[in-house]
C-alpha cells in the first residue's frame, strides 16, 4: 500500500493455531489489550513515515493551500484514497466525514495540516475495518430470499487466498462493477491472479502455516551438541524448504507428491555446514541437488523438518512420526498421558550400544503408550540417521541403525523409502486439499461441504496433482464464497452441482 521501507514497529502476539492451521484459528481468536497497543504502535510509525516531510510528496495525492490551515478538499482526497485501500472497499459518507473531521481536529490542535493527515491515517489503521476481514452480504437477485457476499467481500476472499495480500486496484475495480458475480468475470480475475508473481506469496504463506514453521520461534538446540545449528542456519532452513516448495509447485508446475522424493533443493553457506556440502555463493542462495549416494531426498530430509521435530539435544522418532501423520496425512495423534515415564527413551548416554528403536520398544509393552507409538514410530524411526539438528549420522551410540518402517501395511526402508511411501499414499494429496480448502475459507469444513471436498480431490487428481490447478478449482467454486450465518452455512445448490461433477 505504501512502500517496503515504511517501518512497522509493533511486536505482535502469536496467532492461534486450530487443528493445524493458523488460518483457521484466527477466525476464532480474540484481540488482547497488548495486541491493540501493538497495532497502534505500528499505526503511528507508519503514519509518521507516510506524512513526513521526506515522504509526503510520494504518498499524499494533493498539496494543501496552506500547511498551517485546514484544507478539507485535500484531506478528503487523502482519506478517500487510503481509506478505500485500507478498508478494501469504498468508505461510506459517514466514515469519510469521520476521518476528515479527525484530520481537522488534529490540525487545529497541533498546528500542521500534515499532522492532521497523520492522525486520520492512524485512525484508519487502528480501525477494526482494517485490522479484521469482515464479510458483508447482500440480497442475491438470482435466489430471492437468499443472500450472497458482496463484490468487495468476494474480492478480499479471493485476493488473500491467491496472493496473501489485500486486493489490488484491478480486483477492486472488478468488485465495483459487479464482474465478480458473473462466472466469466470471476474466471478472468482468477486467471490474472494465478499468472501473477504474487501467487508465490500465497503458496509460501500457506506452506509456512501448514508446516507449522512458527515453531521455530521456540526452537532451541544445545550448542555443545550441535555447534553448526546457528541462528542463521535456523532461518535459512525454513527458507530452503519454502524455496523448494515454490520453485517445484509454482515455477515448475510440478506434481505435489514429488516434493517427497525430489533431490532438487536450495542451499546457503550456513546450511552447507549442516549438509556437509560446498556452497560457492558467499551471501545468498544457489540451486543444488542431493547426490544419488546421499540419504537425503525430498523435503522430509530438509533440516527444517528434522530439527523442528526433535528435542534440544537428541532426535525424536515419535515427534517426527507424529508430525508426518498430522501434517501430511491429516491424522490426529493424541498427546501422551501425563504420567508417562520418558527417562527410558531419553537416557542414551548411560545405555551404551542402545538405539532409539530399542529404547522406544519398551513403550510398546505399555498398553497406554503402544497405540500411539505404533502410529508414529514406524515412520519416525526411518529418519534416525539424521540427528536432532538434521545432520547426517551413520550410527547411534556406535551401533548401526535399523531404518525399516511401514505405512498403511506397506513396508519400506530409510528416508528414501519413506518419501516414496508418502508419494504413493492417496491420503497425502487428499490431506493437502483439505488443508488448503480450510485455509482458504478460514474455518473448519461444514457437513454439507463434504461432497465439495470430494470434488476438489478429484479435480486435483485429474490435474496430476498440480497446485495451481487446485487453487483455481477452489477459487472458482461457489462453496468458496458461501455465506455463513448464525444458523449455519448457506451453500445455495453447491452440493447438488458438485454431485453432477460440474463446478461446485
């Protein structure tokens, strides 16, 4: 809306995650007093920069008749321009007059026209109309007695899904003219946004959320055990996986399932230490490929995945298996009982010659633990040749490791076998569809939407698991724009159409 170097100085609270997604949790989260304070701190820093002597010519669309007297026409133009962008719709007359009045009152008290604009902008940035995405409905002329999202709400929903940002000028224009209410007009905007570089931002944001990379904020590794795991390496580990995802799924339009087996990746100098790979680029990134002789293949063997789901001083087959079940297969693994004795698993130092597989086997003798460990450990143990920081190791406690595993009755060995098992499992793409749809609509799936989900899974499969095609199918579906009221979800013939195999 302004410029990348306009400062945002607030410190924001962690978002609420619900059933694996922040995009769903934020629809239920409340705003604390601390959050309001931090939004106001940010609003003040942004407004001060925009109206500063150095930047006002860049951002203020008019010049006042005098800098010491109030110019209502110029203030109105400023409020109308930025209010419409911030609220993602035209301001009402009452809203416009309110912020123009704020500008006039601030100018009179502080003695400067631009000070007045600064406080008007602070007011708009602090408004719930900016901070919250609010759906607005209107009567649906095609279905008497029913309602639909208005054009502005459709534009907002579409833009945040396909670009992870506010609607651009062209999308707002289409909302104003009613184009988004026609199939042809909506399709034109969907194709335009999917062809834009901004779609990469949306894919990044979705996978950052799905892969739960906010967990890096609390991640700690014992530096005496893992000296190569530095702050720079932790930041680059996330970027490596996201770069791989975006380049494979968006730039190359690749098969989603191949993310679990591809040897193509990106590396930086800090990561080169952990991967024991030479990196010629001093500052920045370069494309690379894991050698055929390497144990690494697919994003499951990235440092980000391995380190995030391990303990500070050791690996964790259970945590790794749990994350694979929940993130890639949409299967819920219960938390351990409060009275579980973890000392047997943790004590590797005083048990020479033991491995994680042998120590975890003792949990299988406990019926309280066995049920969950039979879900997690057969997957996580296949990654045991990677330590708690994601570095490769050939042995544990001087003992060669058994890397055999199983998924849904299919046996395999090692990380490459694990990647192939996930690539072949039909639950993996179905899980992605569910997570992306839930992320797009910002809530859990309602009962009437189950056929819609089945339809989207079929469309994803028929596209040979190409992510842009899945995003297109979601963005063009009527269910994506369904109105939710106090009594439930209003789908308006969505299910009936989906059952015919047409666009839902």
